[in-house]
C-alpha cells in the first residue's frame, strides 16, 4: 500500500498548486449550492477546513472518542456503523464523494462518539472542528441556511430509510441500494451490506443468487 500523507494541511499552505486546491473547490461548490459567498466569506470558510487522507479500512472515528469534526468527502467512500452488546455491526450510512458525515448527535452535543467511521476506499476528507463551525455560523449567519439544509436533508433521508425498512421487502431494499450506491457495491463486504439492509448475510446471499 502506498504511503499517504497523514498530517492535516492548512488551506493557505495548499493554495500554491492547482491539484491541492481542487478539494477546496469542490467544497465551495457544494456549499454555494445553498448560499452565495463573496471573496471574504470564501477565504474565511476555507481557512477553517483542513485536508486529511484516510487509507482503505482505516478508522476515522472510534466509538468512545471525542467527536470534534464534521467531514466533507472529497474522494473515496466512508461507512458509519455501531455495535451492539454482542459485537454485531449495524451500518448506519455510507458517504460518497461530496457527501458529509460525522456522528452528528455527539458532534453537536460534545459527547463521546457512539459510532465508528471507516474508509471503504482510499479517501480524502476535508474536516472542520466544531468550534470553528460555531465561529463560522456566528461570524456569517448566512451559513446557517447551508447547515439547516444539510440537517433537513439528513432528517429526510433517515425518515425515508425508516419507511423503507417498514414497508419494503428485503429484495426491494437491495434493489434500491444498488440504484443508490452503484459505485461502491463491489467495495463492501456482504456482511456490511446485510447490516445496512437489516438482514442476515445468508439471506442476502439467497437474494443475490436469485438474481443471477
């Protein structure tokens, strides 16, 4: 496996090369879908983010750790999951390029993480500390709209997932997953996929065989 840079790199230091600026350009594009920014606001926003490379299977967050960061996925794919008392995994969500991920309850309430976040592929994330996010929302209230839209989208996504779990068959949920995440279906294990769908790996195997 290639060695990858682990240290966080400040945007100001990155601004010398086009390749380095690309992750931050994606970040700006993502946020500016919801709010219009002037040059001063863009500069301040980007000064609060740092870049972090994460190897495949590396943990970005462990249960019980302080959850101080909100992550924007520039490249790769991540998975969040929790464990029950028997150590059984339940996948909560996947985060692909241009998605956001964290343990939101613990991030917002300054509590130790109750979930894990791992990289499914070699990935690059842009991270912002909770204190920096608070300062951003205080200094420029227009960013509250961006954050509100993120929360609305997350709530809607989870509501629809609950409804799917209550109303769809396992095969229908599997088909819906394939349509939503076609780029990572081959990057995850059968156990991980089954834990997201709420079925056993054995039952998932049967569904896959019936589709051959």
